[in-house]
């Protein structure tokens, strides 16, 4: 019996290791290939010159500006929506809102971009602009933030709500001061996922942001925005090794931004869990 259990245990761990290798090897191969192709153009000039001078400075700044916009718009609305669904919404309204959130989560990004073009760029006369791009990306990632926020608040022990009610705290103060700290790690994870998705999106931005060889500005309307995924998409279609290397460099910087976001999210999550460890008891 002991040998049989040991055999099953080793078999399980072997299969788990094999599954990890099957996932990790393709990912590492892609990352290695991108970095290898980007090496010929990696240098200070790549990050200090704009795309019209064979650099990606403006694209990096534009992508970061878009991420800040998504964090403000989608983060505010998504967290507020998740809190409302978890703590305030009636049961019927919860089912209704979850249904449309699931529909929105399954909508192809190119459809979101086209709707953004028809409504924001054309009908509202915003033109290709920062605001149109931020709204399109926010709509795309909003369901993820809402879902993770709702789940995070529902996982907070009910005893904390009962204790707050027993102390006579109003519902809003209970959510802000009692429930939010232990739910913060899940909320942060949802925000990081949303920002990571936004970093790699192209289709919505093609229809709403346009592209500019100049550095981005804080002008919300009628000013096109540069971004990294456009450089990757455009330069990869051009002939010549230099263009392909620039496309790979833009892809490598996008990967670096995602890694930094994930690392920062992990750090914030760990600190949030340590700060509320006693509340989870």
C-alpha cells in the first residue's frame, strides 16, 4: 500500500512538472526569440528618439499614458461596480448586471474598437484621440475589474460585517474601512490583469487612437496617440531587418511593462495580506 501511494504521488508530481514544462517552454521560447531579434537595435537611441527617427520613445510614453488613463477610468468605475454588486445591489439586479458583464467580457476587442470608432470618433466628433482610446480600452477590461472586485468582497468573512453592524457603523464606512483592506489584494490583482490586457491590445486602438510620430500630450480630443503595439504591428509588415528589429524591440518593451506590472501587483498584494492578516481570522 505504501509503495502504491508513493508511486501515485510521484506520478502526480511528474505529470504536474510535465504540464509546467509544456506551458513554460513555449513562453520562454517566444520571449527569447523576441529579445534575440531586438538585440541589434537595443541602445540608448532607441529610447530617446521618436518613431520617425527609428526610435520608440513616443510609443513608450503613449502606452504609459494610456495605462494611466485606463487605471483612472476603468479602475474607478470597475471597483465601484464590483463593490455595488457585492454589497448593495438587489438580487435581481445582480443577475441582470452579471449577465451583461459576461457578454461584454466575451466581446471581441475589434468589435469594441469599431463601436468606439463609430460612436466616439465619428458620432461624438472626438476624432482619433487619447480620450477615445482610453474609453475603448476601459470598456474592454471593465468586466475583469468588476468580477475580481465582487469576488474579493464576497470572500471577506461575514463576521466582519456583523461586527461592524453591531458597532453601529454605516454601510458606506463599513465597506471603506472594514471590508476594503482584506479585499484589497483581490482588487489589486484585477487592476493588474486589466492593465496587462491593455498593454497588449491593438485592435481597439487602431480604431480610436490613430498614431502619431510625436510625443503624446495631455490633449484629450483630436490628438492622435502613439503606442507600442502599433509599432510592432506596423514595422513587422515592413521590409528590412531594421524595421523587424524595431518591431521586436517594441514587443520586448511591452513584455517588460507587463512583467513590471505583475511584480508590482504581487508586492502590493503581499503587503496588503500582511497588513490584514489578523482581520482574516
